[in-house]
């Protein structure tokens, strides 16, 4: 097992509710040259004149780190295109304009919800000096001390503390939220009313995603379980196997249950029927675009280019993707006789989802193992969901994001090797360690997080869909599922008014 | 020999196929077509401009049968394809003067 040093200076504890302790000493300056010069003049160095040179370098480092965050945001936003192509390719031709439009619109809908209230609720108390977010924009809204459930500050990105660093951070976080928001559009495809979906997008950005994000990344109670429950470094999730993917996956599960299966999916005796997607190349292109964007998702989660662990993270991400795809290829061939392209694509995504939480804390061999396990897990999960649970998931979102997301959360507690993550969540750990280092308490924190996702978070989103459905029916609008006639005709015309592939050109 | 042609709703073709197999019919040719009858089309808007969609997607089935089976096959298709809603389709019969199986060269009833 080889060890990379995470940073050149020793880590420090940070008493403020923040995602990580800052890993290098950074003067309290804003990322702006005039103010930086003024601030360095005000700070009285205890040593001699050579302190002004490191200060300028440190300022540049902060600026570079903010650039890294914004680049990461751009890469993750591009993943919206990946999701759109994967889902549309896996669905039928007559619904293509509708499916791709849900993926398109969810970016803006989630953004709007997050812009007005979601971001403050999740990250009002967050700060991280490495890219220039020195002070949180707000503080606790619900709860206090180690038991914070929601934050406040920065409503509609206005008020005090709205700096470029904060806005760059918002952009990165909105991209993660939109990833969660777009996951259920896959499992609910081909029978979801447009108007009902629109409400989901706003709800996800405003309330649903911020809940678990506040409890973990925002510095809330799950992050503090290292202190309140002596669980390792608290709940650890580097880039969001849990916070983003499993949270999206349980929403996909709740939505698929609430809508029910597509017409013709299950025979009278319950045997599943194949409803093949209409464009395999589109689905695979989408998978590659997701792989591309995932480097922003994972590697830029160091929030610092000055923290070269980003290279380890990038490699681990690629390794899990490669091993996941090939394992899935071999496993589906073993199970059904041929290397089904859809399952290969799901295998790559499963590996990526599963490595997303542990990517900074594990060695490359472990990243490969995680990819291999995910490649088998996703296929068996798809079979289980379809054949045993009789739930219709046109793209496998529940299995890729929900099941493999939970696996990724647990994988931190198993494969983390202690080489990185000192003072995570403000704790006293020297690094995040799992079972392979003989440490079981981290797994405890991970299991707690997984249980919370599968119970509380699932409960919230399931209630949302059921209540929305009941209100829609009470208003005479027929519920959140499209009518049988519309579904049979294809949602493109009845819902969107255009055909993805018009008849005669 | 007769050629039975049926125009049915696309989502009905699995039911029709299963019914024909159960009735012992050996082969069918299917094609995706578009058409209209009384069902008619409707007006939609594309980027602000209205346009008519007249042609509705259907599936056309062609089946070669012996004289004696024509009535039975028509009934089988009709019962499997009917929904009661407008646009269910039509079935018609045309006489066929000669049929040949390419692989063996058989003709007539042996070729069906």
C-alpha cells in the first residue's frame, strides 16, 4: 500500500462547522489582489521580511483552488448531458422528447430551488479557507452545537458574505444537487406527467437534497458523530455516493413505486417483459460523458489544486469505472450468454457511483475491488428489483445510484487506509481508516448514514410523491402518472407537443 | 390462396401475434406504417408554428392463408386487436395467384 502525503503543511482543527479542517495555513484574505495586498500589510508576521513572499504564494494558491472548484463545477454540470443521453437512449422512441426534456429542465428547476432556499439550508454554515471561503455566510437555523439539522444565510445569494469564493462554491454544489435531481427521471420515465415532474425539480433543489447535505457536508449532526457517538471521523463521504447518489437512488425507488410499472412491462403472471431502449449508441455516449464529468465530481472535491490528492482521486475514479464496466461485461455474459451493452454501461456507472465516497481514502487496488464488486452488485440488483420486487426501472437508476451508492458509503468504512483525511469533519483522526486498518468505528458512522438515507430520506421523498399524487387526484387532475392513452400513444405529443423523431421529414 | 392484410394499433401486435400462433398460423409479415381513416390527426405547435399531424402510427400485418382458413384468421385477428376505441384498424382480403417457397421451390399450399 503506498502513501501519498496529502498536503505540505500539517492539518489543523477547525472549530467552526465546516466540511473539513483547512489543510494549510491561509491568511484570512479574500481572493482579490487589492484586498489581499492590504490584508497582508495588516497582518503582523512574527518572523522576518521573508513572510511576505509565502503570503503572496498562499494567495495565489487560494485563487488557483477557486479556479479548480469552478472547473469542477463546469465538468459536473456537463454530466447533465450524460444523464440525458443515457436515459433517452434506454427509453422508447415514442417518449424520447419527453425523457430528454425532463433531464434538460431539471437543471434549471433544481437550480432555482437551490438558489432561493436550498443552498442556505444546506451550506449556510460552511466555510473552507483553501479556496477563499473564509467565513460561513450564515449559521444554524435548526439545532445547535453538534446537533444542527438546517442552516441559514445567503438566501437567494444576497446579503453579506457573497464573495466570488462563495459563488464558486455555490456553482459546484448546485451541480451536485442537480445530479441528485436528475436520477429519478430515469426510474420514472415514460409515465410521469410533466407538471408533476416540474414540482419534483423545485422540491429537490429547495428541500429534499439540502436535508441530507446539511446533516453531512454542511457540518450538521451526521458529520459530528465522531464527537457525539465516537464514530470514527463522523460520516465520511468524499464526493457523494450517499449525499448525491443514494439520496437520488431512494428518490428513484420511491417514484417508481408511486407511479407503478409501465403498461406492458409485467405480464399477467408478473413475468417481466423487455421494453428495449431505442438508441444504444446514445446511451453509451451518455455513459462516457458521465465518466468525463465524474473527474470534476470526484477529483475537484479536494477543493484545492494545491492538495495533490486530486490526482489519486482521479485515478481511483478511472480505475473503478474500468473495473466496473469489464466486471459487468463478464458477469452479464455469465448470467445471460451475451455482453449486453446496457448492462456494461450500467457497470461502469456502478463503479463510478461506488467509488465516489471512498475515492480519496483508498489505494488503487481497493478502487479496483470496489469497481469489481459494484459491477456484479448492479446486475444482481437490477434482476432483484425487476423480478422479485416487480418494480419497473427503465434505466436501472435504483440499482446504479441507490444500491451502489449505499455500497460506496459502506466501502469507506471498509477500504479507507488512513493515508488521508486528517481532522475530517473537525475530528481528531490522523486519517480516515476502515476495517483494513483494524478500525471498525468508521464503518459505524457509515452504516448510520446509510440507515438514515434508507429510512428518513426515503420516507421524506416517498411521502412527497404520495402526497403530490393525492393532491393531484383531489384537484381532479388524475395524479402524477400520465393517462393510459397518453402512455400508449407516447408522451411526446400529448405532453410535449413535439415528436422526437417526426414522421415523414 | 388468399392474402389477409390487417392494419392494427402498434401496441396490439403482441396480442395479435400470440393469437395467430395459438391458431396455428405459421408466419406473418409486419411493417410499421402511418395512416389515417376516421381517427384523423390533430394540430400541434413546433417552435410557435402550428402544423397538422394527419398520419398516425400503425402496424401492417400480411398473412398468406388457405381458402378454408380465411374466416377463422379474420376472427382471430379482430378479437385480438379490438379495443373499442376509434383507430382500431381494418382487415381486408386479396386473392393470390401464386406462392413459392424460396428455399425448397415448393409451390401452392406447401409453400405457406
